[in-house]
């Protein structure tokens, strides 16, 4: 169909919680670590045709309740993923109760958005739409299953 529409960023749709008490030895969240991790997951998820940059952003930039988001330029196979700066994690708004945030889960979540972006040529349906919520649930379930599988 050759739609030239790019997906707008889906800000605020990714406020997933860690949920499970995973005791993880995570490397510290820096742009360097996150980009290395991103490359690894790009290979695992068959997303090597995408040019992806991961940056660490403050809460004021991301918006309340957002752990990460993804700005996708689908036709160019380019994306920028933003992950919340660790200095801003742990507030009441995330309901973590002292648990550490699994930023790799958010990273994988955002990467899965790239796959599904091809299903939404006209743009992301919106976090509150039925399609948007179903897509988020699927992405969240897949991200958790993938991480659990690789961490066995
Ligand atoms: Zn999402």
C-alpha cells in the first residue's frame, strides 16, 4: 500500500510495572549499556534492519507514569527509544515499593513495538483504544516471556 505515514510516538502507553519480584543483577542504566543491550535484542528479535538509538531521559521529558517510549519512523526503519533515568524511578507514581525497575523489560517492550508498528500503518491506535490496549497486553506478555526465557 505504500503508506507514507509514520507512526507518532506512543507516549504514555508504556507505563508497565515490573510486577514480579525478579531479583536481577542488572547492569546500570546508562545510554551506553542500553544501546549495547538493544543491539543484542535486535539480533534476537530479528530487528537488525532497524537503526535504533536508545537514550536515557528524565521524568519531565517522558511524562508522569512513563518508564519508556519509542518514536518510530517506520518507513525509514528508524527509531529512538527513551528509557527513564534511574534518578527518577522509585516515586509513588510507579508503585514499585522499593523494587528495582527492570529497564531491560521496558527496552524489549519498546522493541516489540517496532514489529507491531507494521500492523498500524496509519498510526498507533492510541493507548486507550481497544486495539491499542490489546497490542499493549500482547507486547507486555511477550516481553516478559522472552526475558524469562533468556534468563533461565
Ligand atoms: Zn507500549
